C-alpha cells in the first residue's frame, strides 16, 4: 500500500536542507540483485578487503557485476588466467590521479622502476597479489606484502 502525504511549503517552519531552499526530498533507489565479482573491485578499499579475505560481494558499490554468462567463478577467464608471481621486493603505490603503481623499491618512492596500472582491478588481473599491509615513508603511503 502506498500512502501519499500533502506537503505544504507555506508553513511557518521552513527547514533549511542541503539546497538551502527549505525542501525535504526522498529518493528510492533500486539495486538489481545481480552477482558480483570479487576480482572486479571498484575501489582501493574493496581490493584490499578482497586480499585480506574479507568477501563482501553483496555490496554492489564495492564490486562490478559478474562477466561470466552462467555466473560460474570456477570457469571464468578472470579467475583462471595465469598471473605474474609476486616478488618480495615489490610495493604498491597510488598516485594522486588514482593510478596504481607496482614498484620495486620502497625507498625511492615513485622514482623506483616499475609498472603503472590504471586501477586496482587491473593490478589484480595481471599480478597474483598477496595480502598487503599499509606503510608510510617520507614520500607517502604504500602497500607491502605481509611478512
């Protein structure tokens, strides 16, 4: 059952909302119940949660949808493809434009040699990334494999 309410804008009390116009708004957003892929994170936090073993596929804002026609992870190209093995000296840095860098020396910052990936998703597609721990130095934050 849907109930409608009459809203009068000529009342004495005029709440000031975010728009400054004194109007309240209600939005109803529908999220489709489609399967989500843990290997397609939308953000740094989603990628790091996945690497920590925290699987939250129900959060549609964390992961993009599954690309396999039958939603079978064990047969998906993204899950079964060969990835480059992780090297102990590698670190991951993120620049201000959200580009993800796989570098070989934490002391040199972005001056170290390495490769740039467009996103955390691209990094997970190409490299078998272990669980990472956040660290910092004079040049900023970076992520290094747990020891």
